[in-house]
C-alpha cells in the first residue's frame, strides 16, 4: 500500500530517461498529491541519488500564472500508473503546496521546463516583461481587428497585410497562429520562433506540408488537399479535420510514439505514424478494432466516443498489450465479449460509459480484483438492448443519467426532437418544390420545438451551455434531413433553403 514519502520512478519517452516523484501526505478527500523531483537518469536511481533528490523547481509560464519558481504538485485520486516503480522512501519533502487536480505526472513538466530553458534569454525576458505589463500599442490595424504588442495570437488576416513575418517578432507573447490560406515562407519563419507552440492550419495549396524544425506542441490540421505531412518532433497533440486524400502520408521523426492523434474519421485512410502513442476517435458511428490494432500496435492510450458507435467485436483490442488508458463511450459491439485483464498488464484506467449492459457486467466482474489499487475502473450507464433500439435516432440520449437532468426530462427532449423531425420530413415531402412555403412551415415547427425546451427550462433550469448547443445542433440536423429529402426529389443541385428566417425566429424565441 503506498504511503506518504514513497518515491517512484517512471520512464519518459521524450526525455529517454527515468524521472522521479514523491507521494506527499494524503488529502482528506483521498487523493494523492504527487511531487515532481529534480532527478532524471538513464537507469533507476541509486540510494545515493535518492538521498540527494529535492523538489524540482519550475519557471516556465502556465495558465495558472504562478510566481516562479514553483513546484509541480498534482493531486489524483485514481489508481497509480503501473509503470511507476517504487525506488525508495524519505520523509516527505513538502507538507503543503498549491496543488492541481490532473492525471498522474509523467515528466512532461520537466520536458516543458527544458524547452523553456532552451529559449533565447532575451526572448524569455521580453515574454515575462510583457506578461507583467501588457503593451497595448497597436502594431497592425484592420477594419474590425487590431494586433497589439501583447497579442498572443494572429491569423491569416494579419499575416496577409504584414510587410514581412519579422514584424511579428515584436510580439513577445505570440504563441498561437491560425491560418486559412497559404503564406509563402511562414513555416521557415516559424522555426525561428520557439514560443509559438499552437497552430490551426487549413487552406493549404501545396500538397507537401513540412513542419520539421518548428516548436509546435498542439496542431489542428485540415488535411484537405495534402499528400505529405512532416511533423516536428516536439508535437504532442495532432487534431485531424477535413477529408483525407487516400495517398496522404503523415510522418515524424519518432514515428508518432510521443504523439496523441485526435480524429473524427474512423477509417484512418491516411498512412504513417506506425508507433503512435495515443489515438482519440470522436463522434464516430462505427470503428474497426482490427484496423486500429493493425495500424497502431504500440498504442498506450485509446479513446473512442461514439454516436451509437457500432462494431463487430472488441476482442482485437486485447492485442494492444501496451495500453495504459482505454476509454469507450457509446460503443456497441455485436458480440458481448471483452478482453481479459491479462491482455493489458500496464492498464491503469478503464472507462466504459454507455456500453451494452452485458459487457458492463462482465467487465465489473473480471476487473474487480484490480480496482481500486491497480486500476481506476469507471463503468457507468450500462445500456440494455431496448435502450439501444429506442435511441438510435435520439440526439438527446446522453441526457439520460446526466447530472441535473431527470429521466423524464431526457425522454421529453427526445420526444420534442422526434416530433419536430417527423413533422418536418412530412412537410418536406409535400412542399419540396415550394421553398417559401416550406421555410414558413419549418419556422413554425422550430418555434414549437424551442417552445417545448423553454417550458422545460422554466420549470427546472436544466439547460446550460452544453445542453443549449445540443438542442440547436439537433434542430440543424432536422433541417439537414429536410434538405436531403429535397435533393432526392429535385436533384442534388437544388438551391438550398434560406435558413435565416428559421434561425432568426429561434434566436428571438429561445430563453436558454
């Protein structure tokens, strides 16, 4: 049983070294505050190295804006990663410190500190000075926008009117760039700006995108039109959007082992990254476990969040022997089978939300002996076959079981949606060739739909930001289904409906 003062070591792939942590006195809520120590090495520490360890001190800027130097302490109540190796014990080096609730530390803070230390000293001093006293001097001015010297982000509008990219060297805090078109020479300039770590890219004309030598950590990339993407070695998160060319190859120096890829296309039509470390598939209605295993056999983390995601079986996932984290949400295999605990000797977190009842029961039974000390087991909202049959077309299925929303309220939301969809499709069949009349009818249907949610919210105030977006997205789905009916009847080139009267009516009426 772990105790305060225990020292553990874990191997960090980016550092290619072990790093060390100490458990500090446990909090009343049961979470372990974990302190990052100032040691790293190619092998587990010796006794003398353990005796020399001290709390690591960090100075790189964070969102918390803590005074530097500060210590890295996170509090986590889940199971300790099985990759942690106990190497010794000492009296706790700290008894109290500011704590962040986060996952167990893995040495990433040391990676980020070393990257910060490698920056040009003048660049760091300018960043810190501007952070303390933001400079609002306008550098570039557009019709409805301005770039000041304390700006942290710029986009294609600013890049397009600047005389040269070197103009932006006057922005010491610039860390994020969003481009929607090609800019000659931009990526060469990026290699000189080590503080720019986030980027959103779309609209590229050249099929080759070479980011090697840049300092990006987070990248959202629209891959439309791209055939060759070469990533920088420091990238940590890649979000893929857009339609992939079948010949697209994505590569990086480490073959992806230090990278997490987020995608909404489960077909994974692109090639590359054979040693990918983490894969997250969002809002998918199907995925192929055999394909995932064949493409990325070295995965340590896999998350699949579906929209009633169908698959044949989950058993192939058992071949991912290095998995430490597995999360499946709204995934429904045809076979009620699940890999055994022996398949994943390093698994620390297993999260199953809204999965078949039979699988939920089997997993609770087979993994019970590992929880909570070796495995953080989180199984919620098991679904019976009747639920699946009733919710195939229900965008509010996730409301059932959500905090603050009752079962009857979730059912009411589903009824409002189904009534709106049924009425809209019925009228679309009758009025497909009469756009003005159809728009008027859809406006009334949308009014009834929004009225229903207004009434629900007046009684119980259940609609927050997330619920509001879900309500509006569901209405957009209804209108999209109407357009599909019109295209079937009138041809794919039919002029789309003017949605503005519908949207204006909705905005004027909704109270949430």
